[in-house]
C-alpha cells in the first residue's frame, strides 16, 4: 500500500503514546533505502536561507547566496543578535513553492510532497494521530547548518489550522553536543522532551505546542537534515476589514 514506509510500524502503540504525551518519536519510519536516497538528494540541492528580521520571515535565495556568500553569514548572525524573542535562521527548500513555481528541485523531493498528500498517507497519519480533520500536509526540506537555530514558538498561524507538526529527521551521526535538538514544552513551560536528530526518525507532535531548535555549533560531523511540515486545514478567508 505504502511501499516507502516501514511495514512494521507499531501503529497502535505510536497512536497511544502520541495521545498520552502530545508527541511521539517513531524510529525507522521510511524504508531504509528511501531514507538514504532522500538524504543523498538533499545533500546535493542548492539551499535557500530562511531568517528573521524584526519578527518577519525573509528568504535569501540560493542563487543570491552563491553571488554573495558573506550575506548568508551576516543574515544568520544578525537574526541571532536581535532583541526579538522569536528569531530564526535555517536553510530550507520550500517543497510547496518549489512544486507550484516549478523550481529546479530534485523530482523525488517534490514527489515526496505528492506522496504525503495521497489518500493512503493521509489515512496512515489519521491512524497515528487519531485526527482526520486535516486536508493537506505541507513539506519543506531543512538543513540547520552551524549557527542556525529556531527560538521558542508554537506553530500557530492565522491562515490555517495546524493539528500536528512532523519532523522527519535524515541526519546521520548526529550528537546531542552539536545542538540542533528539538525541545518540546508543556503548557506550564516545563520541558517535556529533547529530541536528538536521528536518521530516519519521525517526530510527530500536537500543535499548538511550544518548541524550539537549539543553535547548531560550529564543528559538526554530519548534517542536520529533515523534512518538516504540518497536518493542517486552511482557515476560511475572513471578509472583515
Ligand atoms: O526541525 C525541527 O526539529 C522543528 C522545526 C520547527 O519547529 C518549525 O519549522 O516550525
Ligand atoms: Fe515549529
């Protein structure tokens, strides 16, 4: 049915863990060959830099980074140095935009977005989350390189209702001391989990929920790669002025 997914996922156990703790970490999510293939593709793509400036999201496109590599370092360092509480800097490929705008991204990465939006994959996610209210699953590829980070936020946006977030890690040989950990917090602000990136692990968590990605240190062996997105439903456009 879904040949790219590990056929032996303990779905009932995953669903009950997620219901009980609002997050779950699923090991060996994809068929191993698929995970390795995606990782290799990701390592070969040109990457944009997504960063914040006065709370606003900005994108430095890969082509502009190639022309002026210093700008990348500057943008990332400035985002970190700002006074704002919500700040971020990470490398990404927005697969939704890449698909709509026909950007030259590896076709198998775009195919992933399509696969995530098949009825069979939606049914698997509904089984794991106990939620069938979502109508689409978004996807972006991310690479947190040295200096990259994402401060505390809860994934709430006005445009859509996000029921669950997912992070499919494709990081190899990652160690906790490198940073790049996903920290999840409960309603009282207590840390409920610290997820160390692990190859082919899918973290699913309920949203809104406070979380952050700690800053990646300078010398890492391996790349903090992931495919991330949300199980969501667009909100009706408001007509109010
Ligand atoms: O990559 C992660 O671990 C989480 C990313 C995240 O929270 C986000 O993109 O909103
Ligand atoms: Fe998030």
